[in-house]
C-alpha cells in the first residue's frame, strides 16, 4: 500500500509540474536589480549589458532545480567565453541551505541571494525554477517556468540565437 501511495504522489507531482512547466517569449527591458553574490560582491544586472544573461531563479528544496543545476553549469562553461553570463538567483530567506546544496552540486557561475524575494517579485516568479534569458541590449526575450528534462536543449538553442545577434 505504501508503494502505491508513493507512486500516486509521484504521478500527481509530475502532472502538476508539467502543467506549470512552460516556455514563452518576452519583450521589454529586464528590470534592473543588485544582489549580493556568494563571493560577497554586489552584482548589478545593468552592468552586464553587452552580455547574453540567463537569470535562473532556484531554491534548494526544489528537485527540478537540483536536476538542472549541473546542466546549467555545463552551458555556462561552454558559452561564457562567447559573451554569455548565468546568474543563479536563490530565493530562500535562509541562504545557508543554498550554500549547503552548492557544496553538493558545485557551480562556477555567480550565485546571488534574493533573501527578501524582492527580485523574484519584480520578475513575477511563480514556479521553481524560473529562467529568463536577456539579450545583449538588456531586453527580456525568453521565459521558462519549471524544468523538465530536455529544456536544456531549448536553452542552448536560445542562447546561441542571442549570442549571434
């Protein structure tokens, strides 16, 4: 009986996740923000103008966030020298859980802490993870809510398109 309940809840979670998971196009300027990074420095989005920027909102309790983290790291490694930056924005009030996760799943891209959820509210984040791609002119171009295996292929296609512009 216990296994059937586990299977039921896993299936229910998949259905809910797939109904939340979606992608779309955006337009308009990306709202500017400044957040403290795990290295202690402040990072301001507008200072990254000229780069293609992926903003990935995530939380340590989010299983899909954990699943996509190594894939994001691989994209960052591959495209950073071509004018691509990835900002991982942790949305938890207590950043110690994020720090623990990053010891388990190390990444080299900048991780920022939105402890007050000011920035996630600015971007209307309603699903974990949420990913926004910003072009070199500072305009929002693509939005992905949630994560399902295969999304990374779409990310790469969009990153390449924005780098070529």
